């Protein structure tokens, strides 16, 4: 299995490679116009937005019965809010009952006093009404999703908690501090605006602000060595900290959308350090942060150079014939593809009498997989394999929006880290934008930085071709779950995964919704242990022992299992307090051999000390 590597060996710096549209002036004009229109709509395709609105508006216009119901709801909500205001009790509260406010924006006691209680109740009634109004029969599923999403975004922006004059907590704190909180908030706003302006005019990597938690000093400090390097990855082997270790090493494939040290933050919340301390020989992939010369690196390159080469290097370094594997987010998707291909190793080898089992395949494709170690287990953390329910990310994905994105990437050769960070921030704008702005600019509160926030500011890029192929084949066409995805010229199916699986989803995941992650039960037939952990896409995964307010549900099924719906699973799966990391370690240990004496990393294998060079590469965009 040898994907094209011409761009990796000798980058093509011609003008056509820098911008393929340069040779087609007419196409360049089209892309220029589309790009300017996209800037006016926040980077999204204005055509997609217009089609979604037109679909909804025309169906609503042609549904007088739905219009009447919405009008009745509006009248009912208005009356309820007015009545509650006159009665001096919260909207929706029965006599003698106390309503517990679940929305963190309205936790302050001042929201229970007039006129702020009326403002809050009016807003929440409007929020519910718009949620109902976007649901109109006949509107396409994607357009309905877009309308619902942007209605929530619009309402979040209009929340009375976002404005000084309508937020009782802001007014109270300002009065108590004699205006000092307002002054401090204005100073923070001014500094942030100046920093944004400077960042928009400077693209020199040397001008990047230092991270609050320095890589290799404050985070990513688990001792280890880089033992393998190719154009796309550095493979880090961590130094054993126990006298004995399990004989099967553990290879971790993090997402190439993120720096690997999300799993090796500060010592107290480093998953890597935890696993090493439990007797696992841990390897982790550190992805290269690509530049414009890498624009032609595709999905097949990431699978070969990032996963296959890493597995082969682990076998070379340890001599192990069996390894545990763990993939996080997109790294888990990559791992599931390769695990599917490995599940068909018998078909890749030569058949009886010297005849190839699959004669149309190249011999080198056979050899690449035959030389890899066997997978003792496959662990997927917040990783999607079925993309029919991608959650909020689905708002950004349709044919025209992918066209707009491709045109933008064609100008640079990559998807910038700022674009990715902005998209994820937009998905959770209530907490990451509006509530943050309220705390920082209206309440004058200082942000207390932590290692995860610092990691989140360490942006990464994705090559143009890889990102385009990823969105088109997986998100748009769901090729992996459908059995149409091809690796080394062969279609792979998740059903071919033979290794036992540990699959982890998180309750509040906006990137990989847990119900979507759970769908792996439909596409595989092997032992599967599913864990549903408290928290979000990152905070739910970084759930070290001793972390307050952590819990998880866990249940297993064996080969030949029946289907259990997600909600039914949640109702039945046992609830455990504490960190799911301990359950993961126990699960891995159960599928490992008897421990053996730990060995130091041979000096001849070490290229440099961890965290290596690739993780240090940063770009302004």
C-alpha cells in the first residue's frame, strides 16, 4: 500500500500549485465573487443560507394551519408571561412551588425581581416559540436543522443577560464596586480589540503570543523519546515508570485537527501519564502542522503515514505481535478504517496454490498490511464512524458549502486553524462567546487560564485535499458506514473489525454527538463496551481520577448482539461515580497478557526527546 508521495518528497512551488485556479481566469473570477459573498455571511455559503430560509418560509407561507397554531402559541406565551409578572412568581411555577433555574445565564437572584423576571420570562418564551416555529412540515431535514440552529444563535445573541442595562447582576456589581467592574470590563474589551487588530495585520509566526502553558515545560512533559519520524508524524514512545509493563504496547492516534498533548496536559490530568503509571507502554502520534506545500496530502496519505506507518514502527520498536490501539476524534475515525482493513487480512494474503485471494490488488498493498501487528483491542474516544447524525457540524456541510470551503482553501492550500477554531466556537456560542463576554466585559471578571484553554489556543491546520476528501466522503456521503470507503484500492466495512472495542461518547459533545458515536453498534459485530461520560468533547475525555462531579455509564455486548436504542441504553446502563479512565485501564488489562519487566528505550532508537519538533510548529492562521 503506497499512496502517492511526490508532494512530500519534493514540494511543487509553481504558481499553479500555489493556486490551481490561477491557470483559469474565469474560474478565478467566480471564486473571487463567491469568496466575497461568503465573507458577508460569516464564511458560510450565502446560497445555502438563502435556500434554507426560502424552503422554510415558503412551506410556512403555504401552511395556514401552522401559522394559526404559531399565532395561538404566541398569544398563550404572552398571556402567561404577563400573568406571571402580575402575580409576582416565575413563569411556569405552580402555587407553592419553586422553580429551579437550570440556565446558567439566569442563576443570579436578581433575575427573580421585577422587571428582570419579566425580561427573562419573555426571552425564554420567545426562545421556545422560535424553536417551534422552525419546525414546519415539508422542509428538508438539512434546511430545518439550519433554521433551528440559526434561530438559537440569534436568540442567544439577544439574551437580556448579554446587555448591561437588562442584566441585574451587572448593575448590582457595578453599583457595589462604584463602577470599577464596568471600568475593568472596558479595559479588557479595549485590550482584546487591540489584540484582534494586531493579529489580523500580522501573519508572521514570530509575532505569535506565547502560550500560557508552554509545551515541554508546563504541558506535554511526560518523559519519552521520538522513535520514528516521517513527513506527516513523529511517533513518541514514553518512558516506563513502573518495573513491569503489559506485553502489548498501546498506540494512541489523536486527531490531526488538534495538537497531541490534549492527552498529555499537566501531570495531574494527563491521560498519557496515567496510562504509563498503570504499566502500559504508550506510544502516541504527533501530527505535523501542515503548510501550503502540503496541499495535495489526502486521506490515504494520513491513513498510511499516520496510522499504518505508526503501527509498523511500534512493532519495530518493541517486537510486539499484538498491540492495543486508541483513537481520539478524527484519529478514532482513521483507526476504525485501518482496523476494518486489518480485519480482512486473510483476504489480502495469497490464496491456495499461489493464487492471490484478490488478484486485482497490487502485491505491495498485501505486504503493507501483512507486516502490521495484530490489534488486541480498539478504543475509540468521541469518534464518529457513522455520519448520518453529525450534530451541529451538519449545519456547515452540504454541496454548496463544501464548494465555498474548497474555493477558500484553494487560495491558501490548507484550512487555517483560525477557521477551525471559529467554527467550533460558533457551535457553542452561548458559552464560548456570549457568556464569556458577559463575564469579561460586563462583570469585569478575569479569565482564569488553564492548560486546556492554552492547548485550545495552539491552532493547527489541515491540508486542502485531505479536508475536502474527509468532508465529501465521510460527512456528505457516509462512505465508511455504508461500506464504500476504499483503502489501498479495497472497499472496507466496519463489520470486518474483529478486535474487541471500547467506545466512549460524552453527554454534551457538539462535535461527535454521543448518539452518533453509539451507532457503531449497528455497523460492527464484535465485543463492544460503550461508555457514556459526563462532559463535552474535550472536558469529558480529560476526566482524570479525583476530578469533581465526574460520572459515567457503562455496559457491554458480545458478538451477535441485538440492537438497543440509545435512550433505552441510557435508561438501563449502570451509573458509576468517578473517572472512566479507571474503567478503561481495567478493560485494557483484562485483554492483556501477563506483565513483563519494563525496558528502557534504546538510545539508538531515539531521534530526540519528547515532545519532539512537530508539536512546536505554530502559525498565526
